[in-house]
C-alpha cells in the first residue's frame, strides 16, 4: 500500500497519506521486516476500523514547498520459507527510492544466504505544496 497527502500540519498530511493508502482507519503497529512463511498477497484488505494491524513501513513528511519526497516498501520472497520486507523513505524521487529499496532487498537476501525468487514493490512520490507526506507499507493481517 502506498499513498501521499497534503495537510494543514505534517500530521494531517500523514493522515491523508494513510487514507490514500487505505490504511487510515486502523491502528498501525510497526514491526521489523520478516514476512511470515506462507503469507499471501491480497490487493484489498477489509480491515475493521480501529483494528491493531502489524505493518512494516517507510514514511516521511516535509514542510518545504517544492520538495520531492518518496516512500517505498518491497518484499523479497525465496522459493520456500520466510520473506524479507524492506522499507525506505526520503527526499528523493520515486525511481531513486525504488532503486535503493531493490538494493536493500538484494543485500538482505545475500547476507542470509537466500535466493531471491520473487520481488514486489509499492512506491509513491509527492511534491510538497505546504505540508506533504508519503507512506508505503506492508500490512500483515491474519
């Protein structure tokens, strides 16, 4: 999931980014970056409002008009076993965020001695008007 938003304050911008990513009406619990074995990708999650949802995410805000900000999240999946999630955000373009996060996933697999079989990425870029935010995350729902 990925989204961007503008707001009166940086927190309002972040809230809008969460809403655009369809994660704005739940409570996110930040977790580290291991995808459980057997996890399945679902495009649309039906989450009850207020649910406590584990998530690995990257996000950033800026209050500098004209700034370009981006966030990306990626998952690498081996032939069998657990996967690895990486998240990135910064004052950069979406393409640069995607390049960086691909390297992060590849390195995480190399240091674990795993072979990367499948790679998935979600990313977003935003040019700040007043207060902007970007969010990219992988929600882990059971």
